[in-house]
C-alpha cells in the first residue's frame, strides 16, 4: 500500500519541551516539521519551520516556552494535525492535503505517529515513476 512506503523514522517533540528545542531538532535533522506528542505518545499538533514567522522582536522570549504555549500564544489556539492511517491510499492523502491546505499528513498506527507524507513526497514519487 502507498502509505507504508513512508513509514520512516521520524523525530518527535514532547509537548512539554521548549519551542526552541523543536526548531533545533528540525535544523539538526534537516526536516521542516516535527509532530508534537503528549506523554502517551499521542499527536497533539505540529511545529513547522513556518511557525518561526510568529516570532517578533517583542515576543522573542516566547521561543523558550513549552511548544504548546508558544503555539497557543502565536495563533490563539492549537492547529489540529491532519492524520491518516498506515493503510491509506495516495488518493486519501492527496484529498487531505488539498482539503486542509497543508503540506504534510502524519501517518498513524495504533494512535501513534509512525511516519509523514508531504505533497513533495508525492510529487517526487510520481517524478521517479515517470523516469523509470
């Protein structure tokens, strides 16, 4: 099945950790987002590199707050992450990406994040199939 191809080792950020740690994890692992998980390993929200846009000179210190508080202050509420099951189809993922106007869908198995699929991944897959 399509989604099982994206069962990658992903880095995660615990919800009680500072936002700056999440940005550091993204930089060190060359990824553009990390799933934010609670103490039960369940997905709470997403921290992405684009969230750095909510940092201003006036609120710079908020980057040291727990990631949940940082995102709540920046957006007024947490954004619900978009998820799919590991047995999903490419069509399901594309529909979720387009309907939500987001860049990635987190893949879950037994209510735990196990992978991620982005529109870039899908385009890369199609491009490589054309090349074959």
